């Protein structure tokens, strides 16, 4: 099969012939239909987060089941599926207490460098990325890395739910548990941030303030449900949020993964407020907060993929889309072929694209 291979950090990917093993017990072979180019992929390709190389990146995807291994009962050939990096075992302490997104069983959720599903050059190891590797014509995954979906759901829209939309919306629903009528600020209006805006609207937030430096993305945020927009280029963001809200927001969501914006997300909170860090802050970066601000019961927390239960959440999000409540159409910046993937990454680095998608039917 053809796959986009990352050989070295900071270097363009190359299209290579890569082999997949046959499906083993509880494994599913998927024909990839669509894969989104997510900012998380960019973090790994640019070296902000380490990963064994060479590898096939990609993790936000949808496709059709081609074959299943022994003991697979959940799907069968022909089923439409969305993948998710939140692979779960179903029996560890995290899973049985309702936190499958942080499953601790490495026998199912394989650590980086352990999977041997991909190979090239007659047997040399090609590393699988986050148990998925969707920048390839096919994927071989554990059955607990996917969810079966209705066949009338467009697969390019469904792919977005596999990471960015799931993360943004579920950070609102599950991690922060936003209350109706509350004041919300979202920092960064890429795919995840816009999904968080949409999620806040679905949760019934009374005031939703979107923050970015690009007017085009702020315009999109209004279409996703933002009641107010703030261009971060126009002055002190925290001061302006406090002025807009009369003292701060109840919930803030940092969707960029930067030290400065993480600190701002905490500083713009009203007493009792909660800041949720969704963005992937580079390894080794520390954030600094004023200790006195905690006296007013302000809180800061992380979120792993929106604390999702994707087997339940994704079908619900698809229903929201089909009902016109989840605005996925606004998120796709363009479709491209696999051999255009480096152009897609360039567009993501520039900030111009919300989400480019690789369409394997092109």
C-alpha cells in the first residue's frame, strides 16, 4: 500500500510502499477513506513531541472495514468506521471507573515503538503512530480503536470527529462540564477550538468568547456559536475578557498548546472558574501562575482527547451533525491527494487552514 512516511523530524514526508501484517486476533483491517491533517501530527513531525522513526503519521480518520481477525465480533467487512487514538482495554482501573481515554493497559493501547503491524523493505520495522497510522491506504488496528457508524454519514465529516471535533466538544461536555448560562472563553480557533465553541453552544453557555489572531477564523467562530470575538493582536487579552464579562469567565479552554496562552486561560477566570488545557504544550515547557489566584478557588486542568468515551460520544456527535447542530461543514478547508500531504502540513503551519483532509478516493 502507499503511505506517507516521516523519516526525520522537520523533513517532508515521502510516499512509500509499506506493508501491513494480516489481521491477528481482535484486529481489524480498514480501507482508509479520509484522514484529516491534525495539529497533533504537526507536533510530532516538527519534533515538539518525540516518536520513533521512520513512522506513518495520521490519526484522524474514517474508512470501511475490509477484513477482521479472530475473535472480532463488533464489526464486519463493509462496516463504516471512525478510528480513535483513545484505544481502551475495558478492564483496567481507568476504564472501569469511566475514564477510558486514559486507559492504562499497554497490552492493548500499545506504547510508541511497540507495534509491529507495519513494515517495509522486506521486513524492516515501520513504526505505527498512536496505534493507527492513517496517512496510508489501509490501517490495521485493534477493534477497540474504532467505532461503527451509520452509513449515510459523509466519511470526510466523520473523520473530523475522530480527533479534533471529539476533543473540542467533549472537553466542554466531559472534562469541564460546562453549565448552561455560563461564560466561556476559547483561545485558538483551529479545528479543536472551533469544535469547543460549537460544544459550548450545544451545552447552553450564555456567553461564548472566541479568541484568535486571524479574522477569518474569528468569523468562522461566529458561525460555530460564538457570541463575541476578540482578536489577540489588539491588546491585552485578559484585560479585554474581564471587561467584556464583568470580571472573568467561568470556563476557559486553551487550544493552542503555548505557555503564554495557558497562563492567560487561568488569568481570565472569574472566582471559582476552571481553565482546561487542551493544546499540546511542548515537552519541557513549564507554565507560571500566581499562587494568590488559587485562593478564589480557580482551577486549571488538562484534558486528554476531551475525556471521551468515543464508542458512545462519536455516534451522538454524528446525530448532532445530521440534525444540523454540529457544524462540521465549516471545518474542512480543502480535500487533497495523499501525495499533496506536505502542502497540507504547510497550510497548517501557516495558520490559514482549519482542517485539510486527505481523500484517498481522489
